[in-house]
C-alpha cells in the first residue's frame, strides 16, 4: 500500500504555483480531481505512480516528480522455493493467423 508523501506534495505544489496553475487547471491537465490533487499536495493521500508520471510530464520535470514516489513494493520471497516445489513452466505459442495456445514444458525433473 502506498504511503502519503509530503515531499512529493510539496514539490508538486511548488511546480504548480511556479507555473501559475490553479488546482482546477492542473486537474484538467492530468485528469485527476481537484480534491485528489489537494490531498496529495497536503500529504494526506499518497500519489499513485500514474499521477506522478502525468504531473512529471505536465511540468516537464524530467523524472524529478516520478523519483519522489517510492517504487511499488512487491512480495519477494526471502529464499527461493526448494528445487521443483510447485514449479511449472509453460510456453505460449503464437500462430501467424493470430491464434495462440499455452503448453506445459516437460521439465525432465522428478
């Protein structure tokens, strides 16, 4: 789950005001509600990566706003699963006519 980012919100507000935009005007550019943007700017609501990307593009920030949003957290196991436990490999075959099919790969493991 995303955590609120006051640093992102502060930078967003700084750039918005520097560009002479109201929350309403920014809302029209990035297609997020004025209320949502206000909460993000005040650090009440966490910005999504999508919002950060759209704001970064709107202000030509060169990735500076995106960098302020933490990358999504993934549940990565601390240790790999033991060899051969619940592992399957599949191949997707695509045909020239656009059809596709999945087939299990014989692993050769026992």
